[in-house]
């Protein structure tokens, strides 16, 4: 039996990015921020934030008549786990094919390629 995925869905990640940026937020605050970029229902945000709490990504505390949510895990730890899971799933755990793909990506500017090269060289030191 395989382990359930710890990777966040696109919608869950969008919510977490808002909460990480604000450090803590109500459902209303997250909803208003997301609504600036796309249409989304308030009840969807509320449901997703409750799911994120259940999954251990958010902590909830009473604040007047509402709840304030704050991250239960640092952004870097969550993103690192997501990248690791992606590499495992897509590249069978090998990071090299991902680096080759990134290096060949025509959307990268010369500066981004140079930064990628610098990061790889720095990791070898």
C-alpha cells in the first residue's frame, strides 16, 4: 500500500502562500487576497483551510467571532518536501534529469542559467 501524498494541491498551496506571507490570517483575509487574482467562493476557502488544519499545515485559534490561522510548518520545509516528492514521482528520485530539464528550458534567461550554474557549483564545494 502506498503512502498518501503530502504534496499540497494547487488550491491548498495558493492558500498557504497567503498565510505564509501574512504570518496569520482569517478565512476572510485569505479569501479577499485570493479573490484579487481569480474567482473563488468564500466557502471553498473556508473548507480548504479546515482541510489544511486537519492535514497539519495550519493552526487555528479563536479571535473574536472568527478564527485566525497561522502556518504550522515553515514555508521552506513544505516546499522542500514538495520538490523532493516531485523528483521522486517524476524522475524516480534522480535530481539530475530535473537539472538537465531546467538547463535546457528556453524560458530561462541567461542570468537565470548563470544563477543555476552558480548554485550547482556552490553545492559541490
